[in-house]
C-alpha cells in the first residue's frame, strides 16, 4: 500500500538521519576493534558498551532503510522509541541531578540539553502520528491515537519498572560522597562549607571516603587542615588512608612538617615509608638529606627511591652516601644514583660518574653520561669521548649530548 503513495519529506529526512547515525556507529565500532591490537588489547571502551553501540547502530541503520521503504513495522518501532525517549528524559534526568550532587555544577547545562531532547523527541512522536505519515505506512487513522495512548502507557510502565529495579542497586550515599569528594579535589575546592564536608568525611566516613577526603584536602591548599591530616596519617586503621594523608601533608606543609615526614620513615609499613619519601622529595626539605641518606643505607627495598629523593633535595650533604651506593648490587639503584649525582651538580661527583661509565648495565652508563653533562666539568671529556663508541645507542646519544654541553 505504501509503495503507491508519495513519501512525506519528513519521513525521508528521518530515514536518512537513522541511516547516517547508524552508519557512523557501525564505523566507530569497527574502527575501535581494528585499533585494539595496536593498543595491546587495552581499550578505553568496555567491550559491553561496544556491543551495545553496535546493536543500536545496526538497528538504527535498519530502521532508517525501512522508513524510506514505508515498512509499517518501522513506523511502530520509531514511534514507540520517540515516545519512550521523551518520557524517560523528562522524568529521569531531574531525578539524576537531584540524586548525584557531583552533577550540581553542570545542572543548568544538563537541564537545557534535556529540555531540547524532550522537545525534539515529543515533536517527532507527534509528527509520525499525523495523517499523511500514518497513511504512507498504512496505519489506520482511527487506531493510531489508541496506539499512541498504548505506547505512552507502556513507556511509563517500563520507566517505573526499571527505576524500581535499579533502586535495589542504587548508588549508596557513601559512593555518592566519594564522587563528590573527587569532584571537590579536582576543582581544588577550599570554601568553608567544602572543607567542613571533607573533614567530616575524613573523620566519620568509610575507608574509601576517608582516602578520598585526604586527597581532596591535600588539593585544597588550606594549611589549617594539617593537624587533622597528621592525626589521620598517624592513627588511621587503613594504610591507603594513611598514605593519602601523608601525601596531602607533604603537599600542604612546609618545613614545619619535615620532622613528621621523617617520622613516617620509621613506620613498619613499606608503603607508608614510600609515601613519606615521595613527600620529602623537594628542596623544601633539603635539611633532611642526612636523615634520608641514613635511611637509604639501611633500607634496601627503597634505596633507589631514596636516591631520587636526595637528588631532588639538591643538598651536597648527600654526596658521600650517593657515592657509597654507586656500586650497589641493584642495577636500578646504581642507575638512579648516577642521575641523582648529576642533579647535585658538584664536581666532586665527577670521578664516581666516570667510573660508572664502565658499568655493565647500559642504563647506569647512560645516566652517568647525562649527569656528567649536567655538571659540565671538562675533566670528564676523555671518558665521554670513549663513551661515544659505547655499544648501546642510548649511551652514545647521552655521551654526545654531554660533550656538546662541555663545548
């Protein structure tokens, strides 16, 4: 019946729109699958989401073609989809904004987009029920409005049925607070209300909340929260919370928290020690170089990281300790020591670095050559000239760059 009737222009536009969007979705899914081997099977798009996009893309493409051909089933499916989209968007989005406080900064924008989406979906639903369109698809005019009421009823039923199901698996308040804390940290929020909320979660929240609150407080720039963070860093029952609090203390504090960070080096937990070292790796704490040097000699698992810290402190007091560990059995330690010696910038490190140019590991030799270039003492020229013939490309490049600096 539809083949003998003229196709309305709006139906043509809708059909083409479905085909274009469906084709774009199909191409996007194919491209993502083709790129996966190059990404070593690591993709930012979950497989379930890709399959869902593929299903909707093929469905959209098929519906578009059927609309152009005047297939009645396409009319029924499209009309139901438009009605469902209008009702769902109008009801679900405001509830989502109210439920998730993390969306509050974007609430006005989301509402504006939702209003536009609801208006477009409603207009399309009304359009497909007009007489000319219904006639083209062979739908009886008397029955189409009954069908509209039926579709509205089914859409509302589906909406509330799905919501009732999801309420059983709804986001717990703790999870919502975690999202809120993450948002505050990303914005570096530091108003009084924000700080009160973060401190409350730091003291009274579950483990994930306390960890997120410590991180967010560290991003706030508010030094007045240091006492609370230090208390958590020392006494919290969860190591991950303590680690976040230590990192936050180091980010907010100055020399006054140096002793506290050094105290955490004596902790029995290796990760707490690691967090304390990470916090000390700054010129602000250069006076702690001697203590970190002793820790480096006594703590084999974190010796390489301690070398990095001493390099970042740029305190010449660390030179003897770094020279002493230049022959450490661990390649990683020797490599990091070589680089740290260059950051100290003291010419007394040159003989040690020249010896490290003969190390059996190329990473150590490359860092030693780079550090000699950083120090810039011409005494190292003969050794660097020899390193230009090193069998490793990286070492040769580092030696060449160092020689250019000496020139």
